[in-house]
C-alpha cells in the first residue's frame, strides 16, 4: 500500500510541476535505440558522415550504435562512470560483429545486443569525463539504487545532498571537448547528464556553441518540484532566445530542440 501511495503522489507531483514547454511537433522524425535508450531527432542531411557528441553512455549505447551505423557517423561518447567505461570496452571487443540477441528491458544492455557489423575502429570514441562548465575534478554522486549506473554532479537523486557516496572524476567543458576533436560546430548533441544540463546548456550558449539539434533529458523531472519546474522552464527560455524550437517530447523527460 505504501509503495502504491508513493507512486500516486509522484504522479500527482509530475502533473502539478510539469514544466510549461511549448512543443512545435513536426513529422519526419526518427527514433533510434532500445525502448530504454531511444532518442528522437530529425534525420537531416547534415547528419550523414557527421561527428556528433553523445554525453551520458551508461550501459545502453543502443542509440549511439544505431546512429553511427545508419549515418556512417563518428560518435564522441562522454562518460566517466566506471561501469560505462567497462561497457564501452565490451563494445570495442565486438566491433564488426552482428548482434546475437534482442535488446533487453531496462538500461543495462549486453554488448551482444548491438549490431556492430558496420561499426569500424575509431567510429565510437570515448572521452572519460563529466561534461561541466569548468575543467576540474568534481564529486560524482552515486544513485541511491546501486543497481543503477548513472551518477550525478548535482545529486538530484539524493535530495541535492553533498554528503552521500560519490566518486571523483575529471570534468571537461564543451568548448575544450570540441577543440580536442577539431570541431567548430556539430550537427547534433545529446545530453543525458543527470541534472548537469541545467548548468551546461547556458554555458554552451554563452560560448556560442549551437548544435543544430540538441537532444536533452531534463532529469529533474523525475523529482518534480517548484524548483525543478522553474529551472527547466528557464533553460527552455534560454534555448528559445538562442533560436531553438522544441520539436518533440517523449512524455517522460526527453526533448528535442532544433535550431535553424
């Protein structure tokens, strides 16, 4: 009964504190990845043979692998989490091999569930950093459920506490990341960075870095409050001022913003 009441309260809070984001829905969108790890975007011509940035690997690279294969693209993955690093190593060991099983439920995909038959060495690149607004070392707070992989800089999962378990990881800024790869602009950037997007997106815009498509998960929608609602709406406002339009919302926390 207590668990049921908790779910009901959380659902009510989601309705009360849902951020007011205008969705200018459009046709012709494409969704790639597993049920858990899928993302929706515009399959535009500039994605073919492109280099994209995908922040937040975790243990589900289904979107990244499918995108790289379909668009013959290079994907720069950004994630310092130890379990993500191990998952990336498992993927690298299977490059060139077809899948052996279907995607599983949840966010922990076996490497054998990816069709890597068209992926070549160097097509998936891992940068073992947390994306942030300065180059530093910072606390990366563990999720309350040890079965989950995603750590957080802002620690929204633990009530923003600074006292819960953490690891220390190196952080990199968007401008330094792009500089490392000789990129002046990118066609698509995915951000699944556990609440840090609220700080990183304004920094991105201040540095005049404008990916044509931004795929972002507003993670704090999973702990709805007046505080989270305002932060997300303020971020949405900044994106719109920079010329972005929200084209898609998956009904949970993932949004697609397109510029130009």
